[in-house]
């Protein structure tokens, strides 16, 4: 496992699984422009790997898990690989009961998969029994509407999100509310209605866990290239560019769960263009 420190906060990258995508599916409306910029792509689909990474954040006495990956169950209509977050946590000596908070950036299926486990009777209960599951109210209201839940393609909502509704562990918040003294939600709508990033502020240092505000470093050059998965591409583009601008301006650590694992770096400008520079990480041992 690989970790970075931001002041007194430690962030450990936990890779649940990887997905294989193709740019013509991911960014279909920009395929021709991409070919013009990189002629080697013409006639070559060039699939790329997308990491599905959750982040374990040690903040004071809290152990915060940001998003919960793809999860352990197959889903009707999807051929996604199963997640291994449980094994990864066990490998660093963290039990599900140790997690104090689950902070969700949004409620897409590759971010909520380990929220619950299935019991012998077919019911679902929280996998992290002592954690507060904190979700934006706007995100909850959108996805929990009756027209979403019955759809087969949203099996993950019925299995991984809806079972939380009667739990004392569910916490719904509005906007840029603090999680604890070092962590706060940052509003970044567009990918989904209530999408948020997680801001990290500790001992004069800053970082941001971006969720799905950006999926790939190519968006550094083209922040207006909103992928097909974005709920409102005209809203997600300025959210993404604001994150880029802020990270470039103050040098805050950039933590991107779908960028190449572990997703730790900084956004800097070289020769007039934004680029991603990896930062030194430490190996997290059990």
C-alpha cells in the first residue's frame, strides 16, 4: 500500500479493482479531436485502465474511508471485475469495525460497492458496522427517488445504498460541511447532482480527494472534455477546472481515485500547460 502525509493527516491508497475503458466510449464526442492531436490513435482503439481506488484517511482519532469501490457482488447487465477492498484492508491490519466514517463523493456503483454485505437470508447490512456513512442530501434525494430504484441497472442502489436509509449510521449533509477538524466536503457538482470532493487541511498543508470530478489526466489539457458518465457535462466542466486552478495555485496534493494508481501528485504548469507530477509516497505496512 502507498501513503502520503498532509500535515498530520495520512492518506493510504486502497485499490479495489481496475476497469478497462476505451476513449471512444469514454469521450465519444471528442474522439476526432483526440485523433488529430495524436495521429497514432487512428485505427487503434487504445483501451486504457482506470483504477478504482478508495482512500483510507487517518485524521486525528478518526479512520475515514473515502468511497467503497466496486464491491464483492456481480450485477445484472454489467461485466465488471469484483472488488478486493476487504482483502486490501485486512492486509494492512484494518478491520471493518475500525472504520469510523465512510465519506461518499457520490453514489455511482464503483463508489458504494462495499457499503454493505449480504446476509444468509438475502438482506443487506453495513459492512462497516461502526462507521457513519456520510452522504450529500442532494445526492441521496436524486438517487433514492422511486424511478431510480426499480431499474435493473441500479441494482447497486438497492443493495448498497437503500439499506442504509433506516440505519442510525446514515448522516445526510448539505454542501461544504466539515467531516472532522481536518476534512471537509467541497462542492463539485456535475458528474452527479450532489458530487463532492474531500478537502484536506492540516498544519498549513492542503490536499483534495477529487472523487469523479476528473477521470483521466487528459482533462488537464481539456477540462471541458466531460465524459459520457457525467450527469451534467456543462456543470462538471467548470467544477473540474476550478479544482485544477486551485490545485495549481497553492500546490495542494492531488488525490485522484481513477487516475493511475495510487493517484497522488500535484498539478503544475510546465511550458504553458498543466501537467501532473507524482509525489513521493511511503509504503504502508501492516
